[in-house]
């Protein structure tokens, strides 16, 4: 077996990358944590003791045992072929992108000199950036891994990485990348578009400007604060499943619109309550 | 001028009615607070010191200076003609129903022996019932009043009631009942149906059962926990504006579905962010 991971390079030290660094340290990782990010982010990450040192992409790729790609999705895709000539053959490259198929395809085509294992931590906060990073962000949350074959989870580096994920408090789940993308289209991308569409529908209308609204409006537009800088890449790399989810959601709304009488709507509210309870872990 | 309100009767001592009672007391009301509710609710309300005494509808209607109707909407509508032969002519009857046109019409037709002033406190919680009542529920929230004419706000009892609303920390707004219903169709009823439709769409599907979801799904299905026992009356008494709001929302979603490319979606996310910031009081 290879020696344990001595150095981790975080590419993109934002909310996720910064939180992963803090979580590793809290879980007892004693090696070096290298940050690869913009100069301003590196400055803040050093101030906040999120990373030990900064490096260029090439320096980090040449020295790290574990390369953690937590940039926006299209930057991850762009980065993979740049890494290939630089990485150590015994290194593991992983990522934290919110969609997996496009990244997995690109990695298969361009990153040949070391193992790549796709990942998606199902954690987030409204706030972005390294300032919002926290060591407990992943605690109790699912952390999806998308190996191409089950054997890819059994390499020494992959087992060590999965051990660290468990040590930081997350729950590992292995999924096929396309299956992952189809699931998150419904469980993550659809909720985002539902909130964005609600807020976009109300923007410029007179009703919200009247001031007559309660906490429900604030709550249901919280996700609409999300930036297109993140979501543009998600939409671009998962269009098919997202359009399927939109179609199914619109069908439900059209059913409402066909008649909001009790006979039709009570069962809809009951189905909705059942789902809302089930995602809260209650019956 | 009449003497100040000495006794308040709360009809329906649930979250809103119970909170109004607690808020009045906290704000310095020293008169009697009478509860009219089911025996179980009265028992809990007495235990929790939310009300001073219980009474039958007739007893309360005959003795109270202020009658506060906080039952479900259809029960309020049913109750108004029952009150008419009983009320003291100097009393004020008000209500806390979430839709106003149907209640105002019914009051105009059936409650002739004293003043009626419609109201809608824009406050709420996930939890229902007198156990969830709290004195600060209305603090900082809009409290809409729907007089038929501006003069209805200037009667001694109406001015005294509006003073109490301000003393409990709420912000009074006067609106035409139909205008109120049109506004809340967009700012309150649409957000509810958006969440109910999302949860109903996902119920029974395999994706949420995979466990691959983050806090966004939990957040965006919180409103879907709401009971049809409340919402059935709202849908039944505001169908026109609600169907208009559904139509406009579906149009936005169809626009998304026509193409989720950046040229179309970036402006939608920017509009949504603007609205989400504006309802939070930030620019």
C-alpha cells in the first residue's frame, strides 16, 4: 500500500473547498494543506488559517497526494487536462462539482496518469466564499462518490479518501454519475428553479411592493438569492434531467390550475405533506 | 367616546387567536380575555394562561367589547350571522382570516348591529394550535385592516383596536379587501402552492428516496407541511386571483423550459435575486 496522504491541494478555496480543508484539520489530518485560488482568496484563506501554503496549479499538481477540485464545474472540466501531465501517478484527484456526468466524461478522456474519483458533498449555505467555510459543513450530510466501477472505491487512495469523508462526519454514498445527475435534477436543481421562478415572477410586480407578505415569501425566495455564476454551470451540464423535472413539476401545477376544489387539492396537500415529512426523516 | 375596551372575546384560540391574547396582555391590556373554542383547546388555553375564562358563543358575544374571530375562514363566515342578534351595539367585531373579500361580503350582509372591521395579521409559524402561540408573533409584521370606507377606521372602537395592534408591535396597513386578496394570491397563496406542488411532484418518486439531497430540499418543502384544513378555506375563498398567480408562475417556468441556456437564464436569476433581496429589505 502507498504511504498515507501527506499533502492535500485544494483547487478553489471557496465555501466547499475551504470547509473541506477545515474539516480535514479538525478530523486530525496532520499533513500539508495547499491552496490554489485567486490571490484575494488565498490572502483571506491564509488569514483565516484555512490553508497552510499557496501554490500555482503546476506546483500543487506536482506535489499533492490528494487533489480536491472545488472550483465551478466548467473550471473543473477545463482543469482536468491541465493536470494530467503534472500529477504524481499515485495521487488521487477528486472533485466536488454539483453535476457529475460531464466531469466524469472529461476525466476519463483527459486524466490518465492517476486515478480520478468524482464526488459531490450535499452540503451548502446561502453564503459563499472562504469566509463562510466551516469545519462542520459536511457533518451528517450525504457525500456522493461516483466511481466508474466498484473497484475504483477499493484502491488504497480511494479507501483513504472515503475514510476522511467519514471522519469529517459525512455519509458516503456510491452512485453512477448519470443516476446522480438524474436524482439531483429533482432533489436539488428543481427546488432551485422553483424558487428562482417564483421570485422572477414576482419581480417588478406591484404585489410584493405593497408590503403585504409574511415569512412564507421570505422563506420561499431564500434559494433565489443563489448566483447564476454557480447555477449557469449546473444548468449547462445537466440539461436533459432538469428539463424532465421541470416538465413533471409544470404538470402538477397545471393539475392545480385545472381546478383548486377540495376534491382535487386535498390529496395533493396530503401527498405534499407526506413527502415533506419523509425528507425530514419523520413518517 | 365610548369607554375603553374592557373585555375581549377570542373565537378560535389557536396560534393566531392565542398569540393575540398573549400579545394584548404583554402590551398592558388589563381587561378580561374570554376564550370561545373547543373544550380541549379551552383546557390547554387555560393551562397556558392564554385566556382568563371560557364562554359559549352567545355568552361571549353578549358581553365582549371586542370580538376577535380567529377561526378557519369558512367558520368565520358561518359565525357572522349567529353573532348579529347577540352583540352589543358598541362592540367591534374583527377577524384574522387570510382572505378578506368573502368575509367582508358576509359581514356586510349579516352583521348589522355593530361595526365589523376585517383584519389579516401577516404572521404565522409552522406549528399550529394554542401551544404554539406567543406574545411576539406579530412584532414587526404587517397587520392589514380592510375597512369598507376610510371613515370605518376613525370610529372610537376602530381607533382603539388599531392602537392595540401597534402596541403589540405590528404595523397597520389599510387595504381594500379585494386588493388585499389579489396581493396575497401572489405573495402568500402562490408560495404555498409552489411548495405544495414541488413536494407533491416528488412524492412517490425514486429520487428523494435515494437520500441524495441537501438542505435546499428540506427548506423548499417546509411550507408543504401546511395542512389542507387551513388551505382549503383559502383556496375556496380566493380562486380567481390564485388562478391568475398560478398562470403567471407557469408562464415563467415554461420560459425556463423553452431553453435553460445562459442568455435566457442569467436575466431570470438576476430578477429573482433582486426580488429576493427586496423582500429582505436589502437592495
